[in-house]
C-alpha cells in the first residue's frame, strides 16, 4: 500500500518492544479468537453538549470468527508461539503492507540480502552483496547514456519450497520486475522498480539489473520510453509530481541498488496468472517461498503455521515449527504471557509501553525479558489533503499546534516513547535536526491560525463561509485500528482538539479493515478517509519513507 497523503504528523517514534521467554513453554489453553470491530459510536462536540453519532466506516470484508476450538494438546518443545495482534490481509510478498504480514513472511522469504543484528547487509539468496567496491555494480557508458549495472548471483542450491524443490533462477527475478511493472498488478509499492530499465537473465544463476540512463529517464517522464514493460503507463510517476525524471541529471541510481530487487517471486507458479488476478490467487493465502521455513496452514482468526525445511541452503532450523497466534486483545496477550502459553511477543503482538506496569511485574518473575529497542517504527496521523477540511493548509497547521504530544505520551506510555517530529528517528544519519519545521503544542497559535484562515471558532464546531456561498463546519473523522492504546490516543486527541472547537468523530476498525486494498473497500487505499492513526516502518534509507509523501505515492483503484 502506498500512502494517500502529502502531510504527516509524527506522533511518536516507537521503540520496538520484544518479549522473549526465559523458560520452557507450559501447556497452553486455546487462544481467543478475533472479533472484528468495524464501527464504534463516536463523540462529536457540538456547542456545550456531547452528541452521540454513529460513523459508518468504509465496508470491509468480515473476518470469520470460528467456533470455540477444543482444548489444545501441549505444544511440543520444538515449537515456538509468536503472538500477533493483527491477522495479515494477505501473505503475498508484493501485495500487502501490514507489518503482521511482513513478520510472517520473513522466515519464508528472507530476501536476496538482509541486515543482521549489527545492521550490516549480508547475502541471503545471493552469493554476495554486489557493490561498487567488489565489482558487483558498475557504471557503464558515458554522458547522458551512462547507466548503473548490478550483477546478482543466486546462491547455489537455493530452491523453492514446492513439492519438486524447483531451483530459484534468474527467470524468477525477471518475472518479479515485470510483475511489479505491470499496471494491472496490485502491488504495495513500485518506487525502486520504476528506476530500472531492464532485468535480464544471462544465465540461470545470474540476473543483471540495468538502471535508467538520463536519456531514458527523461523519455519515461515524457511517456515515450520503450522497453520490456509498459513504461508509458507510469508517466505520471516519472514526472514533476513523482520521481522528477523530467529533470534527471546523470544516470538514475538507487541507494539500495545492492538489494537486487529485495526479493523474488516464483515464476513457475505465478507466471501464468494474469497480473490483475495474482493478488487473489491461492498463492496469496498459501505462499511458496525459498527460506528455511515453509507455509503449513492458515486457520483464520486463530493462527498461521510454518514448518522448518530440512536441508535448506540457508541452514536447517533447530526449531521445527513456528506458530503465529492471533490474539487481538492486549489483555488476552498479557494473560497468555502470565500463563506461559506463548514464547515471543514481537512488534505486532499488541503490547507496548502502555503496558509497562504489567510488563515490569512479568519481568520480575524471572520468566521473561522485556526489551525496549529504538527502531524505525513511527506512529503518526496521515491526513487526506485531497478532501475537506485538510485541503486547507491552515487547518493542518492548526491541528498540529493543537495536539499536545507530550501529554498523551506521558499518560499512555509512561514517558518511555519520545515524541516524533519526523518520519526519521533522531539516530538516523539523515535526520533533519534543526532544519526541521516543528509544530510544538501552542493552543493560542492554533486558534490564531484558524482565525487567520477565516474560521469562526466561537462555538463548536468552527464554521467558515466557503467560496461557493455555503457554510461548512470544521469536522472530520479520525480513524484508527481497534488496538486499546490507539483508541485511548484518539480519544485524547479528540479531547485536545475539542478545546479548539474542532469536531472530531472517532472510528475504530479491525486492523485488516483499515489496511485492506481498495478493491476490498480499504479506506486508506481507496482514499475515503479524512485522518488516520497507524504505524509505519522505515529503514536505513530515508528515501524508503520520503517517497511516501510525494504525489506519485497516491494509490489508484
């Protein structure tokens, strides 16, 4: 999913929280099943009264709630249970964007290269990480026809975890790039793929990536570039409001060129499926990867099961099974921890610094280690700048001045999370520092900003006479998932903006509903939302997040 806005409020730079068991796993009891929350009643402040109003969210496919399952047998010692609060909307590597999906896919699709615990890039599906220094990447040609060429060599013995053990080949890489560059493909993001002019397969174990030359980039922006894919379909992406290739100077490069497309897809399974049907194919719910674990089962609203692949070229795992158990309620997660029914609560487990008192008690038992680790997760509000009222920059600025981030961080997270002022954490090399435009909490400035923009905020909600002669109220819907701390956070923000006489409706959706594709009615991808709170994951490369807030990142139906 690409983001559908141009403005963001960084609410908090989140430290990834990981819990790991220090002892063996006792006999578990059944995990609670997921109960989708689609709409809740919301409060809109009108003058001095609180009026209950039902806000109808964009329809999303219901998540089945299975009947209570019988008591489960004890979990074997060679199995670990990982808690996930949200259930993935898909398990296709190229389609979804939920973090829950990413965590589940990791053991099955480890990537062509990946980072180790020291943030060093190491080869996974490749023989080595291709760089300029080791000759794996080089500039070819000169002048406006010069281009970056990257040679990627597949690790010998790398196989797809299908029944035949089909080798991973360069044909998979070629298919992957062409799939991303098919305008009918429903992919999460194609920013890096659009920089590439060609992916070729000189041999089964080698694929070569050629990035665009300056000449080709300008042709792409003009809609005249010809090649192995339909570049013209992405003319707007290449233009002034996108990659700005119309003004390209020198060869097109990418700071993460050495990742070799990040990952590859199985051409022998997906190649015969039309691009517009891949997202709904059986592969999306039962993927075939090449990693040390393979897909075993997906029991809706309960758990996703993976099993180890013996003899995998990346190594045979010592742990035979991984079970991602879906427990949507934070209190139920805590209960499972106390009973010793789970082994790991990762960043998708639904626990955070808001649970610090309970987690501190657990750690004192000596059975658990609680770690707060600075990371690239950032909680924020996305604003739809194409809709009223956030098409008015003054309203956006007033909202930013009117939210007291420190107040709710201290209230909800016991001061363990720092307030964010960028999509990058302060430890990132590209963090803006003093160059950032900040919006500190300033109620008086927020009120003055609205007044300067013509809003009458003498009563709630604020009103303004529009250019067409109509009068509109300053009212919008703030949407987020049904996670407990997000609901509380939204309520605090609603209360703070009430002091400005801004009317805020609250809508809480089950996670899959918020992040669903547009074809499934997802409000983010369909751009039917006003404002939404959720977490995004960045990386070492600032461009991976910066490109979310340019016009080309706006999704289409």
